[in-house]
C-alpha cells in the first residue's frame, strides 16, 4: 500500500514540476520577445527567483521519493537519506 502511495505522490510531483518548468519557459520566452510591458506578460526578478526555488524544491522532493522507492524495493533497513535543503 505504501509503495502505491509513493508512486502516486511521485506522479503528482512530476506533474507539478512540469507545470513549474512550463511557467519558467513561458516567462523566459515572453522576456525574449520583449513583452515586458504587455499586460500579464511581465515577469519580475523576484517571480523568476520564486519559480526557480519552487522548481528546486520539487526536484529535491522527487529525488527523496525516488530514494524511498528504491529503498522499499530493495528492502534495506539502514539506508542513509539526507533531508537538508538550501535555497539560493
């Protein structure tokens, strides 16, 4: 049962990550087109930094879930897993 929960959570995190990356790509493409002042198309440095931080958190969460999934598959009782996270 726990393994299926991990699979479901992984699928959800991957979907969230794709959404964040799509937002980042859209913001970058809008900036390259030069639509800074167009309504709804401008992006600030803070917004971009927040998107990148959220992307990093999601990648970290996915990596942790992948480690848990591997641990559950191999049935290792004593595996080392770091839980630290640093935002730049």
